[in-house]
C-alpha cells in the first residue's frame, strides 16, 4: 500500500497518459527528481518549522532562524531557476512544478 504523497503522485503520473509530467528526456527526468528531492528534504522541513512557529508551535529561536534562512535560500534557488522560463524543468508543466507549488501553498 502506498502512503507517501510523493510516491502516490509519481504512481498516478506513471499510470496516466500524462507521462511528460515526469520529463521528456533522461536529463529532464533527472532534473525533476533533483527538484523533488530538494523540495521534500530541504524546503518542506524548513517551511514546516516556520509555519509551525507562526501558528503557535513552540520552536527554539535558533531553529526558527535557521529554517527562515533555509526557506529564503530555497526560494532564491527556485526563483533563479525560473528566471526567463515558465516551468522548473523543460517547456511544460511537470510534477516538480506541482510539488513545489503544493509545498509553498500548503501553509496558506
């Protein structure tokens, strides 16, 4: 049974007719995987700390400050990657775009 949101999303894409969501070349597939890994290992934990603190969760000040720096760094990387383009990888919407948008919109 699948229970991880990323594994479920990948499974749904692989079993759909929208296989281009996973990239249209081996390089695009690798770049998408890179952004997904980065999103879920670096961005999500930091966003969780920051939003938790905003909504009243007890967080150490040093942990909060480090998380804010990490979120800003990741947003800078995302923004830099999107400079002059519409999508994170390639010329079409991919699972990397959807996952990053979901991570950033979730706290709202």
